[in-house]
C-alpha cells in the first residue's frame, strides 16, 4: 500500500524486455514494492545506483508505457510504522487520462483531466484520486473529465510542472468508490455470490 506522497524524482536508465532499470537514492531490497508514476512494481534486482523492476503483461496492457521514460515519481511501499498521509493508494492503475486544459490562477493552477466516461463513477467530488502516483483532491466532476486545483508546492515538487495539454497520466480512482460500485452492481443479481467469487473480487483490488 502507498500514500500518494512522492518521495523522490527518480530517473529511468533503461526499459527493455519488460525490465525497468531505475536510478534512485532509495536503498531498495529485493522483493520490495515500489510505485513508479503510480504503478506498483516489484524489485527484482538491486544495483549500486538503484534497482530493477519487472512489468507484467497485465500492467503493460493498462498503462501508457511512455510514462516510464526520463524522470518519474517514486514512492516505496508504506511501512506499518509510517505516519499515514495522503490517502490509500494501491498502485493499481485503472486507466490513462489526458490533460485537456491548464488554467493558472492567483495562487494555484487548475488542471482539467479527460478520462473514459466509464471511470467517472469512481471519481468523487472532494474525494481523492491518484495522478502519476500523486495523491490529489478532486474539485469538480463532469461527464468525461474532472478538475484538480494544484497548489504551488505540489507543482514545484512534482513533475506536474512539466505537464502540458495532451500529457497522458496514470490514474488510480478512489478505492472505496470502486468497492461500493462493485457491491451495489452485484446486489442486482438474483443468484447470490459464492465464496469463490468473493475471493476473486477481493484479490482483484
């Protein structure tokens, strides 16, 4: 589990044969879970200047692989002893969104993010969302987009300062919204779910 608070701007050294090599100050251990631009990956090798991670077929089928080049947001998995900040982030990307509009304001910047309309139900006004691994608060939700208001500190300390109209984003919607939507949609079924189905749903989150 992650919190959506970026710990470091790391650098992609290489990405070939589904192996992602990261240059980072973070001292990882073999088997650690680390989020790269919001994608939870497992450390398969530790190097002098970073670590290697492997991307599974399922992961590659969802994310935009252009998001794993150059500089990237890095967050190691949360420890039980850590202070809980941000919100509950699993590192399971739901979809890829696109920056549709950027509007500078007096002390913040508004971003309009366009997504596939089927994911809008899981995006809640004043709720939490994860954009490229960053825990953010949703302001408004529309039929196929939502608005974020980013304060200067977040803009300066993350790669969002480089985002432009057309930039693609890894998006993880709200965990609780997904749970509730799934439960309510299955209540309509006449046949009750068996334990095999319950286990399968639980493992998918």
